[in-house]
């Protein structure tokens, strides 16, 4: 899938420039590669049609984009850092990430698993 994303972005430089604005400072290439895929899979009509519309986003569109970015960060934090969120959030981000293959994610032990081992 990573190859497909790269190919898509090379054919759509406007989308590539737009999604690059969503990258966090200091975000590793590995994290960004997967979070970018999450964003692109779920962006739908949030991708501006032209550079002019990017500057004139509506309030509702801005809120939707902020929510998408937040979900993408929560998902990346879950996958790469082992963070947990309320079940409703976990269900949402995992369903949004369906089909994204992360082969090099670390394996984390949860607090509950640690407690169960000691018991």
C-alpha cells in the first residue's frame, strides 16, 4: 500500500503538498508514512479542490479536518507508542485504519497484562 500512496501522491502534487502541511514537526518518517496513509484514506472531500479553496475553508470543514488530524494522531500513538483511549475512540480509529498494514510497529505490554502476570 505504501507504494500505491507514493504513486498517488506523485500523480497528484496538489494533494501531496496539502497532506504535507499536516505533518508534525519532529515526526519520524516511519510514523509519518503510516499516518499520512491514514489521513489520505479518510480525508474524502476535505482535500481542497484548488489552492484558493484551501485558504477559504469553512468552519465546519476546518473542524472536520481537525478531528481527522486528531484521530490520525491517536491512531499513530496507539500503534507506535502503545497509548490507549476510551473504547469509543479506539473503535473509531481502528475502523478508520482498517487495511493499513504496519509491519514494523513495536509490541507493547499493557498495564492489565503486567498486573495479570504478577497475580
